[in-house]
C-alpha cells in the first residue's frame, strides 16, 4: 500500500514512472503530443484518487494510460477525416554521416517510422494488446481489464497483431546497400530514367505524400515511377539524413526554404516504401539540419 502521508510522495513516485508511461502511450498512439496528453490525464486522475487504495502504482498507472490511449484510438476511428496518428508520424531528422564500421543497430529493436506504420494498420484492441504485452510485458489479464475482454481473448488479439507485424517486411539495418539503392533512385528520378526507376522499386511499392490537403497514397512501381518528377521539382540542395532511423534526405529550394523530407524503406535491394513530407507548415515547424 502507498503511504499518502508525505504530500509529495505520490508525485515523486509518478515522476519516477513518467518516462515509462510516455513510452507506453507513444507506442500505442504514435504521437508525442497525444502521449504527453495521456500521461498528463493519468496524473490528474491519480490526483483525484485515494492513493491508499492503490496497491501497485506502476500497474495502476499503466492501466490508466492504456485506457486513455484506447479511448483516443477509438475516437480516431469515429472521425475518419482525422489522420490516424500524425500522418508521417512525428519525424526525428538527423544528418546521415554514412555507416559506422558496424553499420547501424537493427531497426527491429526501435520504434521508428516503419514499425509505427505497421501499428497504424492494427485495430485499437490489437494495437493496445500487442504494445502492452510484447513491448512492456503487461500480463494479459491486466490488458483484458482495459479492453473488457478475457485473458484468452486478449491473448488472441495480441497473437493476431503479432502475425500482422511479422508479415510486414522491414529492413534489418541501415547500411551501404540501402544507400546505394537510394542513390540509384535519385539518379534515375533526376534523369527521368523510367526503366532505371523500375529496377530499384519493388513492384508493390507504396508512396505516401503528406501534403497541406491531406495524405495521398500511390501504390505500384509503374505508378510511382510515372510520378517521379515530384522528386526533382524545385530542388536546389539535398542533405542525406536519417528520418526516424530510416535513410532519406531533406531538400531545399533556392531561397533556402525546406521543400521536402523523404524517407525510404529498402528491403532486398528494392524500395518498398517512400514517405514524403511536403506540407510547408509542418516543415517550417521542424528542427532540420542546415543545407550542406
């Protein structure tokens, strides 16, 4: 039991849990802003709770954050005009200095753009069950209490989600071969080399463009290659970057304003996914490296 006698004891315990709770909420919601809101809401609920009745504060907080996150996921489904998450998720852009001697750590252990994209394809229950159990080792009976399901039914949800995640190919490392493929793509796009583009694009490649008017998705190598003129555009400078651990680049116009951020998913020497952010509002609000 928690002794509530020191006025700041509960606050201190909560602060000790804050980073973990934020990580849980972010992996469920795919949005740093929504995650912060969920954690803050959990704190307000804790402040209204008789702390003496809580036997395991960490578990209680995880349950509360899970319920809040589930409500957010379900509200997104009832508002189809609202983007699920943050479009291209919240992007962390860093300069790509090339591969380290040991290349880079496996992306399977990170939650970058690729995994968040996969999670976005899951239903709210599947996503919550997968994240809480597989990433944070929350027991199925506790997750079931959040979902209003039995432990067995919750286990089935997590298993179904796990199957979807495993069948979605993601690159193991960001290395020289991936950079070689991306360089070939850029060269073919700038030269208008249609056949060259087809050689590096997976037949089922998905192009996602985040624009001021919404997200536009194009499927298939032929369709993506046909629209490759968007990759040349008014570009004056490029800078190789890592976008949420995926290789890509930032482009600027001649006046120095950012034009786009592009991230690539490369599997078996073929580009399977291209994510492009061209929304000027989002670009202007981001912390980007200076043009090289």
